[in-house]
C-alpha cells in the first residue's frame, strides 16, 4: 500500500502551522475522538483538502495500477484526472483527521533572531528584490516610497505595503479605549502560522506633543531574555537621516551652508560636485549610486573607516541620472551630508549632532555607533536559510555615518520629536523646509504625505538586524515610533498600522497562509529553469527598468530533500512553501506567491509570480519532450 510517510512529512524548523493528511479510511468514531479534526474553512481550506486527496489518489493509482495489482501501465489521462477531481468536488466534504501543529502562543518575552528578507533581507523576497515590486504607480502612495528605500545594510526591506492612510479629518486626538488590546492582538498575528522567527521583537510608542500616551515592549532585547522597553536602545539605520537633515538646516540657519550651493563648495575634490547641490542630496535627487548596493560591500562593512575613506568608496561610481532630474534613494546622499557637516564645522559628525540636538533635547541614551557596553542596547536578529533567527554579520557603524550610524531608544526619539516641535533645534522657516515635499514626495529626511486631514512626515528605519519606523502628524502633534531588533517584521509597516488604530481604523488582517505537506516525488514536475516571458516584459515594461527583468532571465526551481527552492542566481535562494493545487508561498511580508501551469505530460511549463494584482510569467526553458513510458515518474 501507499507509504503514509510520503505525504505526512516532518514539520519545518520554524514551527509554523503545517497540515498533513492522516488515515483517510479511519472510522467515524475514530475521527470524532481526535482533537485535530478540521472541517472546511478551519485552518485547511476545502481546496487544500481536495489537493491532498487528489494527489494521494493519483499517486496510489500510479503505484497500484488500474487493476490494483501493483503494475502501473500508463500515465493517467487528462479525462481520468478531471473525473477524479470532479467527483471529489461534487462530494459532500467529509471530516478529515488532520495533524495540526499550531505554534504555542509565544509570550512577549521571547528571544528570537532572524534574517531580513533583504527589508527588511534577501530570502523569499527574491522576486520583489529582482523586480522592485514595491515601486509605486505614477501618482501613487509616497509612503510606499519609504518602504522601498534601500536599507543602510545594502539590502532591500521586507516590504509588505501598508495601506495608504486616509486623508479625512478625524477630529481631536484621543486613543480608542481598547487601544492596548488592539495593539496586542495585532502584534500577536505575526508568526501565527509562520512560526517564532516571525514574532515581533521591539517597542511601540504613541506620543502627543512629546508626552507618551502609550508604550509597550514586545519580545526580548537579547538572548539573556531581557525584555524590550521604551528605554532599550536600537540601531536607527535609516532613521538617522531626519537628524542629519536637521543638522544641515542648523548650518543653513548659521549661514554656513546654502541649500542650492554645489557640493564642490564644501567637498572640492568630489567628482561631479559642481553638478550636485546640497538640496539634491537631501531629497535623494543626486543620481549618486547607493554604495551599500555594491557587491563588495559585505566584505568591508565590518571594518572601521574614516569619512574620507568612505567617500572614496563611491566617489567615482557613474551617476545613475543627471542630478535633479529624478529620484533614487541612496545612502550615499546622506553619508555625503555627514561629510559636509564635518568639513564645515571642523567637528566629527557625532560631536556636532550631540551638541546641536542630543544635549538640547535631553537625549541621554543616543550615541553614534553601538553602545553594547551600556547593557541597554538590543541585539539585532536576522534569519537564515532555515528560517530561524541568528545574529547579523558584524558591521562597523563608521561605514554608515550620517546615513545610518545612530543608536537611540524610543523614549529619546520622543524627546527629539518634542524638541523639534517646540523650536529648540531649528526655527519655523527651517521646519517648513524640512516638511516641504519635492515632486516625488521627499522632504528633507522625511517622506511627506497627507493623512487624517494633516501633513504626515514618515520614514522607515532599517539596518542589519533592526527595523523601525517613525510617523509625525503635524497638526495634532501625534508621533508613532516603532523600533525593533528584528528584520523579519517590518517596523515601518507596524508603525503605519498602529497609526490606523490610533485614529480609529483597523489595518488589514495579516495573512499568513498555512502550509500543507506534499510528497517530494511531486517536486520533479516543477524543478527546472525558467525565464521572464516576453509577454510580461511588454506588459510591465513601462513600470520597471529593463535591467530588473534581466535579473529574472534565468531562475531555477530546485529540490533539496523535502523542500523546493526559488533560486535567483546571485541574489537569493528562497524556500517555497506549498499551499495546494500547484501553488506556493514565501514566508515574507510582500505577499508574493508562485503558481505553476502544467502541460499535457503533467510537468510545469510556466511559472507565475503573483504579487498583489500583478502576475509575472516565467516560461520554462529546459523542458525537452519525454517518452510516454517515463511520464509516471513526473507525477
């Protein structure tokens, strides 16, 4: 008889929800006595159940033969297969005993580590990585631009797009009476099916005019189990940029820097410095490539660098476009701003920021560079190919400078927000310039948009092992701050979802598909090489640069043990999790899924990547014809 082990496989290392069939012939009394009974619509959908039943029936047919004598004679015909599926679909669903491994609810104080799918790290978002799927449509949401900003680690955030916040006016600020419960319930959804690696570890803070009205720490700050709190220090990564922009505006007020002056005035030896202005750097319109995208970045990011050594790393890279003609977020822009600060003031960037912002605001827990010796800094987490957490690779914060080198606590960011609103750091004219958007929605250090009847300034935080987000509502003085010591949960998305709850809305329910087990013998029908289709190039060519499509010119689906992997050579090799009927999902936050179309020989001839409302077709390019006598081996 058919070996049950071919369908009921062991659970993945992540401990995520897994569904496998058990004895389909068990008696009704046996079924009713098992707590794992699942009916349609509970954990396993009816469609998933049909997938399992159909697959098992076809496997058994191939093994036993049409006469049940163990002598398979030929491949099942399309008519036979269709008939089996129709009969399954037409039958009133029976209760099927399922083996459900549901992860135990993890209490807030739980240490985890993980590796960002390149945003926010590079695993299952290989598709988003290759096509930059988070790029907004023309006239789209500026907040999506922030999610697409490259992290200071040189990886692209796990970028699940948070919904655009409504622009209507909700009146006076007041937290909902059940706000604490709403936030706790929302945070608990992370990792519900995907497992412990996807739990949130960080801090959520809501403040109004500098007074904290809500704060809650989740998870742990380190392997010792110390809980995260409002005073825990986190790497800010990209959230360093708003402080760098304020430092520049302080120099503008002192008439030491002019926004429309060429960079060459302050850095005379910088190539093309006469073409690029300080304003171009502030609004990411310089065209200077992002140095953290360089292939060799990971080989030297752990070494200390002087400012001049770092500038030399990217000074001679060719511009991506004429300065001022386009927008492309780049860490190089804000590193150069930090270099200008040092050249103009004669002080180290860290000293000028401390004297001009940290001390006036009373930010005693904020430093340039890591402060692990203090005992209050959280340890970051990335995730590995096994989808379990581990520490990030070492980095030296001198390689990030004014683009991402600061470390701060949530409580210190509240103090900074208050000092900025109260005019302790810069005057009103500078504040207006900081929040004046460019044509592409960038202010100085912020993405500028409208939400809930007021101007919203927002920006993500991202760097190796950490993520975050800060939203500042201008009219009612509300600030939402999220800092996390994990890359797996995108802090910028959490911050935007919390903002929705602050103003009485509910964010979309998080979708974590449940994984099913399939026999590894079925992998061979998917394994092969695929290439982006001409149809997809033509359909989406106006949205994406041709070089992005070229990254998908050669993609491999590979089988290792009981797993399938989606491999984009040189970028990411990502575990594909089955969800039924030739469909697979990635455990990232982009919502990417993959489906296969099968040919007459029941082998895949097309791979389709599903992202929101878009579908990207990849044609199979390594599919020679096979003899009919070998067809059953492809099932």
